[in-house]
């Protein structure tokens, strides 16, 4: 995710922090300092850090359960509105999806139980109305917030965990695309409710959550529909074979000219043997145009970390790679391993539009 940076790796997943999360800490610390002095600022920032430690634990609940079903979680990102575990794929088996979805809230239940039952902290459903009351004890607030996380995440609407449970249950009685669409509509309805409450109460955080929930629900629905459309197709069905390549020793001025001359956003970089050695993106060309270094070559700006699939690869696998690859470029090779073309997010979108048209006739 852009605007995020890595802070380390834990249990096989990279931990990342979005830059806006640091802004949240600064805002809370400053507001508390102004209202109550340095000690209040320290306590409030410490509480937010403890809260997000619980959020990270929640996301690792999902990640570790997904691992049991052979699904990796490349990274977990901390955002101002919570955490996001990026699973390689969502299990399509309803039972597995329910297990993965419930594993996160189960962690928060465990944290609440430890704080409430074993440490004697008093925090029940009535404490939720006073979560932001700094007069409460630190651990009481932390126990209450974990109870809130369980209730919030179990709302039966995307992208909350309850929405995934709803989709999995519906998928036992109807096709997955329709089940996803229903859960997504529920999520967008919840988003409108959050947005309305945010506007009427003047709460910007609620409005931010509303936008996130609406967009995430829409993205989930589109992603599942696209994967369903791709079933039964191979990489050869969506490959780009007509393109203008560049050479690694070409000057960047040649790349700029190619960008203006063609409609390509990605340029395969081929060596003298016509083997793929990298890809040069439109973003890299535009960034270099401001540098104006006459000695700079394509090899200096190209990306060499490229996902590669054979012509016979299922198109669903290509979609998964495109969601993970920052270059949005997947190389396609023949049986001999020779580069024969590539697939991008843009041409996958075009393929989807054309294929929907064919299916509709």
C-alpha cells in the first residue's frame, strides 16, 4: 500500500504502518497535551498504541487461521481506522472463510476475557458508552474497546468480519458472486448510516470510516465478480502480444519518445536475445523526465522484480498476481520459458468488458 512503510516482520507477515497513522498519534497527543498537559498526552498516546496492538493481534488471528488453510498473508498494515491483513486469496470454501473471519474477533474476546476475568478489570457492555472517558482506568478502557471491536467487526456487512460470515453462509445457498453482492450492498448501507451519523454529529472519524467501508465493499464485490468471470480462462486468452519493447541500454529519451508515440503504460525491456530483463513503467519515465540526466539508461530506471506465468496459467492466478505486484505487470512465457507477451490491470479490465459483452449475447 502506498504511503506506508515497513516496521519489521512477525510470524511470516510484514508489519507496515500507514503515514496517516502517525498523524493520528500526533493529533491525539497534541489535543491531550493542550487539554491536560504532558502526562495526559503520554497516557492517551500509550492507550492508542495499546489499542492498535490489539488490532494487530486481531489481524494475526485472521492470518494464522488462513495459514492453516494454505493461504499466506504477505503483510498487515496499520491505518488510522484499524488494521488490514492482505491475504493472498480468500478461501472459497464457506467453512474455511467463516473460520478465518471469526478468528480475528476471537482474539479480541480472548483479550477481553484475560483483562476482565483474570485481572479483575471491570468492563462490560455498559462500559462501551464511556470508552473515551479518561477518568476510567487504562485497563478498563482497553477491555471495553476490545468488546467494541468484537461487536463492530461482527456487523453482517462487508468489509467487516461479519460480512464475510454472511457471504459464506449465503454461498451455501446461492452462487458466490450473488452472495458477495448482497453482503456488499449491506456494507454500503452501513456506510451511508455511518456517513449520516458523522455529518449530524460533526464526527470526522465516522465520515472517514463511512468512505472506507463503502469503497471496500464495492471493491470486494467487483473483485469476486472479476474472478468469477475469469474462471475457465487462461493467460493466453488475455495476453498482450503487440507492443513496443525497449532495450536496457536505450537512453531514457528513447523511452520518453515511446511513451508519447504509443498508448502503452508499461514497456517490456528485452536484451539482444529477446529475453525479458525488466519492465519500465510510465511512472518511472515521467519521474525521470524531471531529472534530465542524458547519461541515464533504461536499465537504471526499470524494474526487475517481475511476476511470470506460463501461457497455460489460469487467469484467476494472474488476477491474484496483479493484485500483489506493485508494477501491475505479469510476464507470460511459452513452454520453453521464452517471453511472449504480458498482462496488465488495464488490459484485464478491457478483457472483462469485452467478455461480459460476449456472455450477454
